[in-house]
C-alpha cells in the first residue's frame, strides 16, 4: 500500500521489492536481472573471441569452449535480451495505454521470480562442474550423449525460466486487450504497445511446444524415455522441429519490441508523426503471422526434401516484405523532420543499415542451395549477430537512454552516451562484418581452434579487437549509470520535450498508481495533441479524482519459484544420492503450499484515498 513508500532501512526496502507486484518495480527487476546475465554472456563471448585471437591457441580447452558457446547463446537469448525487453514492456506499456497496472500483478511477480530462479539454476552449473555443452540449440544427438548433469541444468533451468516467459506473455496480452484507457482504440495504440502485443501472442504459441520438448528431453535423460533416441525408435530430427518452431518466432519476439522502440524514437526525435502508422501496424501483425511459417529454413541440410525446402524458402523471402515496409516508413519519418541527434536517435540511425545487412544475409540463406554452402560456417554467426546485436541490443541501449529519465527521474549523460555508441557500434561492425568473409573462406562455426596458414588469422584478430571495443562501450555505459545515479539531478515529466505518448504525461518516475485520473485518449500521439492545443499537463482526464484500487504485494511468488528451483536439484540428483528424492518432494511441497495459500487467501487489495491522491497532485503542481 501507499505506506510502503514510507518504509525505511535496507531490510525493509529489500522486502518491499521482493514482495512488490507494481509493474514498474517488476520491470526494473527484470532490467537488473537481464543486465546481470548480459554481463555474464558478454564475459563468455570475450573468452570465445580471445581463444580465437590466434591460431592453435590454448587459452581454454576444447570442452570448456563447447560449454562457453552453449552458455553464451542460451544466456544472451533467454536470460538477457528477452528479460531486458520484458523490463521495458512491463514498465512502459501500461503507462502508454493509460492503465494503473498490468491485468494480473501477482502473476507478473511470479513470472519475474521464475525467470530469476531459472537463470540462477542454469548458471549454477559452472559451480557444480557440469555445464551444458551441446550448443544453445541443444540438438538431441549431442544432448542425450552429454555426460554429467550439464544438459539437465539446461533443460530444467529453461523450463522454470520459460514458464515465467509464458506467464508474462499472457499477462501482456490480457492487459492490452482489457485495460486501455477510454478512447485508446487499437489503431491509436503506440507502436511499442503494438509490438509488445504481437510479441506476446508469439510467446503464447511458441513457448508451449518448447516447454514440451524440454520435458521430453528431461525424461529422455533422466528416465530413459527414448523420445529422441533413434536407436530405440525415437526421432532426433523431431527435436529440431520442436526447437525451431519456438526458435524462429523467438527472433521476432526479440526484434518486434525493438522495432517498437525505434518507432517511438524516430517519431519523437524527428518531431513528426510516424509515417504510415496503419501500414506499420499491419506489417507488425504480418511479421508475427509469417514468423511461424519459416522455422525449417534452419533445417535445409537435414534432408526434408525439395518440396519442403522450397516452401520454407519462399516463406523466408516473403517475411522480408513487411520488414522492408517498416524500414521505408522509418526513413520517411526521418525525411523532412526536424531531427534532434540525441543518443537514442544515434542508436536508431545506426540500427537501420545494421539491421538491413542482417536481413539481406537472411534472405540469402533463404535460398536453400546457397544455404547448403553457408550452413555451419561463420557466415551464419555473422548473420545472426547482425540481426540480434544490430537490431535487439542496439534497441536495448537506445531504450535505456530514452526511457531512463522516465524510469529513474534522472538523465543519463549525453556525452558519455555518445562515447558508448561509437565504441559499441564500431566494435560491433568490426567484430561481425569480417565474419561473413570467414564463412565464405570456409571457417566452420563452433570450432575450438584453427591451424595457421588457412587465411583466417587476420580476420579473427580484427574480430577480437572489435569485441574488445564493444566491451569498452558497455563499460562506459555502466560508468554513465553510476555517475548519473550519484549526481541524482531530477528531470521533468517530458525531459526530451517532444514526447508524444502517455508515459510522458506522468511524473518522472511515476507514482505507484501511475495516473491521478484515468486519461482520455483523443487520438494517435495523444500527448502531442494535448500539447499542441496548449494543455501543458499532456492529458485530459476522463474522470474526476476518485479513490484508486491497487493490489497488495505478496511474497508467495518468490516461494512458488523457490520451490521449483529446489525441486530441480532433487530431480537431477535423485538417482545417485540418498537425498535427491527428499529434496525433490520438499521443493514441490513448498510450491504447492505457496499455491494453496494463494488459493485460500482472500486478497482484495486496498484503496488509495482520494485525499491522498489530491495531496500528491498538489505537491507536484498538477492542475487536473
């Protein structure tokens, strides 16, 4: 409740955050967790590049190299990029639609803690000496044969974290469908909200097959179920289908919110309405739809036959069309605009050529005969990183600078922001551009080392120097965050001065109930409309000031997730220890007790009284 804000002391603050169901605090915790795993994945990437700096290098062993590439890919996709984007979705999307919170605040907290405990479970494998080593795709011919518990950490950790992802996706969908402010029709929703909506729909359909696949893998490894063992009547190719039915929509789950972020940034810093808004919306939906029709282009070399290959090749090329629509609309948004070159705008401008390069190489691989030549070469590594780093990571850095003042009430240094951009952007292109040629020159991916005299030495050296530059850029970003937090210079509601969507109409950071009064949305870019008409507050209320109903915090999601975490260890060690089965039962019991408490507890939330809201409004100089 509102009295939570008055609590003092470290312990009380930690407990407040652990029990919070406020979408803004949950969003910040997603960001912190994602950034932690981003640093871990970055360290793994640096070790990979340092190992490949020179031929015949022995910085790490072949076995450790396999573990590094497995953990780097898994961590960056599932535990860094997606949770960081979830952080922005959680914090910004309810503000953009004029909502007090997400539809299911309790489930929002549960999804967060499942991600955190799943990520910790996976990375504890380093301390237990059993690390996943079958690649981030975990092809079952390798995964089932992998010795030790490495792949068990992978399967169980991703099941826990993936459950949290599915919960978050459902929550976002229901929030956007049911909790939009009056006047916020679908065709007035900001593009970031639209991309959150479509990405959440992709999560809803993509993650259940993957969850089932992980269950089957777990049962194969722990109970001898033989779903994927071809010597016992199983089919290892089925795992590839299951993985990529999730794995390719996953790319769009990541890139669509990135598209939404850049759509907001282009519009604000070109000081123009987004060009072709309707076309952008339909392109977003079409990308989501076609995203489920291309998965087998990852499997052109498996032997599906010419008919299947041709169908997936055509679908792969078709998906470039709505993406192209977006690129041209962004360019036409900039065209003729009054452009402010801020740090977020620099990332947005750098994104267009970078992502187009990744898209073009994707269409190249859509041609099955060419893919036969490029498959499992460094060309694939280069393409994938141009899409994910050139699209998603640039968007994350852009969003961090763009929404930081809204989230924390302070402005990151523009000077240091531009230093971060130039180091990271130049380092990114140095690292991955040359890898296209390494692929053409025949260097296979996932190789631990290579011999001298093959013509790969200089390219690998350049690639590693680029990776070091990216690390320097990220370090500058961390320094920027520390300095900004220490200075604590407060900013206004709309520090960029050209905000167009509802999040810029509330204080920075917003109160825990978001809006003193539910806003009335009068058109696309509603805050811009209000400002143009002389309404400095940025929104017109749709109701008088009334008591505001808010949900209570709860520690139950933490214990539900902790129980699954404990049960995971019991499941892994049940066959070889005396305590494994006991730990498994105790973990499941903890989860079931927590679930039961939630079921029997009649939690109706609380009300923020009208007088308190008016007091807050007066203290902030509001007039609504």
